[in-house]
C-alpha cells in the first residue's frame, strides 16, 4: 500500500466516523476545541515569559517586575489546569456517547443478518468487534482529537515564540525533521498491519473462550482441560507477539523525534552559544527560545505517538466498517402483503436450497393442513430443519415457492411473518435473567391471571415452589440453574403466551428423561391444540398420532401418510420404526407388532436385511 493510498484510506475512515457519529456532537466538540486552544496556547505564553524573567529580573535586577511576572506565570498555570480539566470532561462525554451509539448500531446490524452471515462470523468475532474494537477507537480518537487540538495549538504558539526570538535558530533546530518522513511512514504501515493482525487474533481468542465456557461440561468429562489450555496458550502467544510489535512501532516514532530533537539542540547550542557570548543575544532571549523549543518537542512527540496510535484505531475502524457495510440480504419488501388471518395452510412447492455447494432441499413439495399436525421424519441432513428456516425467512430458497396462508413469505413484512410462529426446539434458549423475564421477554401487557394460566398449562407451576424466589429466580447463563425439562417448559410457556397460529416443534423432547418427557409432551399437546403444527422428530413414538407424517430423504419428500399407513406400506419410515423398537430381543413386524427374535418371522426379517438397509439410510 503506497503512502498516498494509506493516507486516503485514513481520511476515508475519519470521514466515515464523522458523518455517522461525531457530527452529532459538533456543539460539544466546539466547546472542547475552545478549551484545547486555551490550554495549548499557555505553553507559548509560559515560554514567552522566560525573557522578562531573566532579562528584567534576574539580570536587570528590576525587583518591581517580580510581582507582575510571578502573577502572570501563576495565571498561565491556573488557566492551563482549568482548560485541561474542562476539555477532558467534554471529550470523555463525547467519546463515551459515541462508543455507546456505535456498539448499539453494531449489535442491531449483526442481529439483522441472516444465518449465513453468522456462520461466517462466530460469536467471538462479533464480540471482538462490538466490545474490543469500539474500545480501541474510543481510547484513540480522543487522543487524536486532543493532539490535533491542544498539541497543534501548543506547537503553533511555541514556534511563534521561537521564530520571534531568532528564525535562524529555529531553522537549525528543525534541521533533522525532513529526515523523519520516510521512516515514520514505514513505521505507520508496519503498526497498522500488526494492529490488524492483533484484531483478528483477538477475535479468535474470544471465540475460543466462548466455546470453552459453553462447553465446560464436555471438556471436564473428556479430560480436555490441558488440551484447551494449550490451544488457548498458542493463540495467546501469537496475539501477544502482534501487540508487542505494534507497541514497538508506536513507541519508535516519538523515539525518532527525540533523536532528531537532540541533533537540533546540539546544532543550535554550537551556533547560538557564540552569539550569546559575544553579546548579540541576551540570556533571556536564549532561555525564551530554549524553553519554547524544549516545550515544542513534547507536543511533537505526542503527535508522533498519536500517529502510531491512529494506525491501531484505523485497523479497528476498518473492521467495524466492514461489519456495518455488510449487506443485509433478508429484508421486508417495500410494499408488504398483509399476513394471513386465522389458521393458515403451509405450502412448499418445488423448493430447492443449497448451503454453498451442499444441497439441502431438492425440489421439495409438501403441504401442512391448517389446524392439523404434520410431522417431518428422516435421517439427519434430510432437510427438516431447513424447512423451518425457510418458513421463518432465516434463509430464502434459490428456487420454488414457500407460502403461508397462500401468501409467499417473501411478500410479507418480516416481523409480521415471524409473528405467526412459535418455536419450541431441543435447544431451550434462556437468558441470564429471572424466570419471569424469560417468559415475558419484555412484554408489559400480560396480567398476572394470564401469566398464571400459561404457567399452569406449561407445567411451570409444578416446579415454581422449589425455586428460591419463584418467578423472580435468576435462571443462570443459558438457563443452567434449571433442568432440561424445566427449561423446555419455560419455552413452552413463552409459546403459549405468544398464542400464534403456527407452532414449530423441533425435537422438543429428545434430550429429556422419560418422566420429564411425559410432562413436557402433555404441555406440547395442549400447546398444539387448534394450531397448524409442524413437528420434527427422530423419536417416532412422539408422532404416532400426527395427522400426517412426511418422510424426507436427501432434501425430498419421498412418502407421506399416517403412522399406520406408512408402516403398512414399508419403506424408509417402516425401517426407521423397526430400528428404533428393536432392542436385541424383540423385533416388530410390518404392522408394528412385537415379534420374538427367535421366530421364523424375525429370522426372515434379518435375512431380508431390513436392519442393514435402515442403517445405510440413516448414515447416507
């Protein structure tokens, strides 16, 4: 990247930051700039006071001037202190509000993205963008503004004093400055590359921590503590290396300035010392010049350091801008069609969808009748969960039509569409809040009577007396303070409270013990009553009473019918059913009736190889 390209990119990032966030605080920025100007100019005033202090008082012996000079110096320090405190408070206000707005916008943008985006950007990556990168910008941009304001004014004021004393002395002091341009440009490029690397490695660390803490139980059970610690240590070493290299580059810039300052001061002492000895310049003039130039190099060092820090911030801003500019692919239409009323029919017609190069659905056609229960069965990867994603527009099909109540889901407002569905899945998502908050999810229009009715129907009331604070008990991260069956009942209570016309059940009882499953299944039966219900189930005993069972295989609906019809017809469903109900001693015949393993029927079944076929279908 050339220096001009890097400069243009930095300017683009600053313009983006200004247009989207900083311009909202232009009034406060003007106030901060005023006090930065006042603070910066005080250094020039202090260096200017050196000449009367030495020439009039120390050398001239004018005792009457002591009070005036002393009061002037005191006023300089008081004004500098007051203006410094004021501009820091104002800048903190601006920076914190800007950071808060940026975090909220990033979060809102990320939540609107589709499933493919979140597969490509894991939680650790997004946490790094929202928290760490925003903090980096927040820390640096305030330093940049302070440097651009206070230090730039200080530099101008001090240079004015130095030039007023002797312009030749000033030129000699700055003789080494042009030599700095090339190395500083190279160092800036190095710092930005290391900062980008550190940002990426930091995202990897955050992702690793997220996986470790969410998977702590399997880690303990499999004795993976040392392995995970080594993995994290390796990534940490890489991150620390990048941070150290970036810090070296950032510190190298003011270091080079110090070297050039030493060369300049050496030259001016050699040149100007003779003029003072000969009487061409006074001691007061030299002290005023020396103070001005000495104070000049401090803001120059800070400005040099800020140029390195800006590279760190620029790397963070680039990452954030990439996230903010990522297109949102699933949006509501400009003129949405109204959502259907009553109990809608669900229809998928010739629907095809691939994730990358892997086909998930291949010309799928199926119908779920209104007010009835339709079950989806098949091996893992058959496309069952993809149907739910299509119905709720977490993804869109590449071909075919998905309709709810005769309306294409792409023609409806997203919020209105998703308002038609309640979902109960095997992953009962709970937040680290109270039980009440997890059920209400921000709703304020629910009376205590309504809430109690829902709690009773979902069997949440059964375990409430065992909780320390009842409904106001915190459920822990991801509901870890509750059992699996209790978490499922809480999710069912949510669905009952939503009272939507369509219910999607995704393996809602697969992870439960027999006792919990019985309670949860009763709640699900009550929940599905009077709704259009779709059920994904691997445990076929839970869907025997479904109005229709659709058998899926490799993205297609290959059969459908009732439980009895499918068993009588044979095929994939009958094979799956037999496989689940064979326990080593008992088999079932085509009608689902138990047959002792030693009978001719059982031997014939084994000879026909139905078990092997079923296994092949499961793993295919």
